[in-house]
């Protein structure tokens, strides 16, 4: 009977340990760009060119990773700034409201800025279209960075 009791105690302890690990994982704060160093620093135009050259490889290389992008601010809307990345291309950088308000004076349209953010995808890079297809040039290309922060070098 002692052996059976020991097994029950170990089983309950294992369940409690697993439950604690799941709880800690679920309660961890979301990753933000401010929390880590970017894996790559580049201009907005360089990022768009890399995606144009090999969309699948570039997209998977940076997916959910912190990258820094430098560019000219072309629009500020709510808590998002838009960087110019060439003709019909933008980098959309979204900030949490506190970070945005604390740095609002740095977000002047026309100024250059370096932003780091978590790469969370892009649109307008249709891999099914030929590079000569006119639609590829008309639709525009956008890269989305979330939980952005100012990249202080």
C-alpha cells in the first residue's frame, strides 16, 4: 500500500508542476521590440527589396523577430507611423499608446527615424504574379511591425 501512495503523491506533484509551468507561460508578458536587440538593422527600402527578391525566405527569416528599420515618416495615424519604403510601399509601425504618447514629439512627418519592431507579416507581395505583371506594381506593398519602439543606436 505504501508503494501505491508514493505513486499518487508523485502523480499529483507532476500535475501541479505542469499546471504551474502552463500558468507561468500564459501569464508572461508579450514580446515587445523594446525588450530586445534587433536581429537585423536596415533601411525601409532594403527590407522591401529583400522581400521583392525572395519573399518566402525573407518573410520566414524575420517572422516574429525584432528588426530595426530606418526611414522617412510619411504619415502618423492614431498609434501607428508609416515609413516610406519606395513607390507605393510602406512600413507600418504600431506602438502601444503609452510609448506613442511618450515619443509623439519625435514623430514629425518628413523626419527620418529608426524604429525597431516585431515583424508580423506583409501584404502586396503576391508570389503568384510574374514580376512583369502590372498588378504587382499597382497594388502597393506593406510590411507590418508591431510593439514598436524607437531604435536608439
